[in-house]
């Protein structure tokens, strides 16, 4: 009976490779060490700064004052806020417009400033994640206004995209849209010159609300 050509080839490969070598100790699946909340804050700050976002890390009592200062620094007279935005996060000194169906894209563009919360933030990628629940608003709020101020609670920060997908499982099952935002809107033209604001806000300020302020890197607020 003629030998099976497939088995002949496999046998030659096995002979060429030689006997199997034992794997060295510790060569199995890598296990990430548990991160502390402070580690995740620092990593998120680093990634956001790399994306040219403004970053402030403040205790809860200073959140509203920080938002107020950011809006004042950009010359805002009005800002849109979504239904459900925490009262302690609402800034003073500007007229606040509660978002609703009466505000179209032209209105959001004319106002130019929005303050929202988020569902999650991903430390490794510097991404803000919105499932558009209370305090986050509809997708247009993260895409149309030129200046977006987003508040992130320390406990909303996860390490990786895998962690984020697990945390968003209920939103996916419910059929809610999910939006990932990594820094201000930016692209490059044919000569690789960076152009900002083409398809979203040109300025993104992130206020991380933590029980203890962490030092934010160079270029942060």
C-alpha cells in the first residue's frame, strides 16, 4: 500500500524540527499585575496628553470650578449640558442650555461648547467611551461643538479595551450606541500636516475627578 503523501511530508517536518523542547518557565500567558486606581489615573493622563487633550485631575469639590475656568478660558458665554449631568459638575458664569430635540447641529455648532460625563475611560488607549446614558447626551454632543469638556470619575477608568468591552456588555445587549473618543478630532492632509477639527471638536478638555489629585504631566491643566 502506497504511503499517504500528507503523512510523508509531516514526518519529514517532524524529523527536521527534532524532539519537542520544553517551554521555559514563565513563558505562558502574561498576567498583568493588578493596577491601583492611582496607576490608572496616571496612565490615562499620559495618554490624553499625548493626544493633545487638556487634562485636569481634581477632587470632587473642585470639579465645577475647574469646568468654569476651562469655559472662561475659551471665551464661552453659553454651553450645552445633557440631561442627567450631575449638579455638582455644572459650571457657573455661563448660560447653560439643557440639550433636547430642539437643538439641531447648527445650534450646537453656533454655541460651540458642551460639558458631559462619560461611561468609561480606557487608560491604555486614552479613550473616552460614551454609551449615551444620563449625563452623557446624544452622539451629536461629542461630535459637533468645537469645545468638549468631559468629566471622568476615577472609578470609571478601566485599564484596557477588553475591560471596557466587558463593562459595556449590558449597553450592547440593550442596543445602545457606543462612541469611543481618543483626543481632539485630528487628521493629516496629503503632506502629513496635522489638521484638527475636521470631524469633531478641536479642543478636548478632560477633568478627572479623583479622591486625591494626581500630578498631571506637562501641558495639562
